[in-house]
C-alpha cells in the first residue's frame, strides 16, 4: 500500500489544518510555510501527481480549481486588489508534494518572482 501524502491526510482530516474551502472535488487550506500574508493551497481531492497528468478524463479539475481560487479570493476580500495563482510541476518546477496543487497568494503587493 502506498504511503498517503500530507495533502491526502489534510483532505481526509487525518491531520489538523485550517481548511478554507471544501467540496466533493476540491479542498483548499492555508499553507504551513506562507510566502505572502495570504497563501492558500487548492488541491483536487482525488490525487493527480502533477499538471503533467492532466488528460481528457480529468481536465475539468483545473477549471474547478481556478474557480475555487476566485471564490476564495472574493470570500476573503482580496480579489479586488489582486492575487497570484501558481502551479509548480515536478523537481525543476519546485513541486515538493507530488499531488497537483495551486498556490493562491495575496494580501500584499507581490514581488516580481515566486520562489
């Protein structure tokens, strides 16, 4: 049996996390190592390792994840000022958890790059 990653454990409430949004397909929660005043991770509830695994069967999940990002930005009242969404892919893209996720960053004027 494969070891469950940290996102799986958060989605299934096996470890504590501040969940901001959850529905049948997506869970969003605060990042434990924030890179901005607001740093939320949006993940599919069903594991997809990276954006490279998007295909005809699961391509709608990306739109749903972005839609959830917009809902969260509006709910937390930072949509009007603006925000950044980032998807890292694999080692060279600095993806540290092999479970597709969007970084939703906001709450201040963001720098020119994302580390």
